[in-house]
């Protein structure tokens, strides 16, 4: 019978590795601090992988990125604020109001 490793606690060193893997995965996925739902899901994924005994930073990062990209959660890299401002300015208030009143 094969034994399965299951971690029920993490040391300070383990948590440091998880933090590094999380930061690197966020960078890979272009997740800013405002992408709260995606970052939370990424954290859950990392802990789930680590609970199986995997504590290699690179492997944690790679597997977590793959899992989040394959998940059904809707996430997108965050827009740079300047892009959002530019996008918002492309709609004039008159045009929005005019379209909203149209039936």
C-alpha cells in the first residue's frame, strides 16, 4: 500500500517558501493586489499542493499557475490604471446617456 504524505501544519520555513511561490505565481499571472478573488484562489491552490508534501518553490509555483489557469474561476490580469482611465474616457457622458435612453 502506498503511503500518502499529508501535511497538517507548516513551519516558518515552509510558510516562507509558500510566500515566495505565491509572489512568483502572482507575477507570472500578472495579478495585482486588487485581484483579490484570484489571489485568494491562488493561495488556496498553493496550500492544497503543499499539503500533499510538495515544498519545492519552483514546483509549487508551476503547479499553482497551471491550476489557476485551468480553473473555472474567472480571472484576468489586471489593467493598468492608465488603461482604465483611457477606456473610461472613450465613452462620453452624452453618448452613454443617449444609448441608455434608447429602446
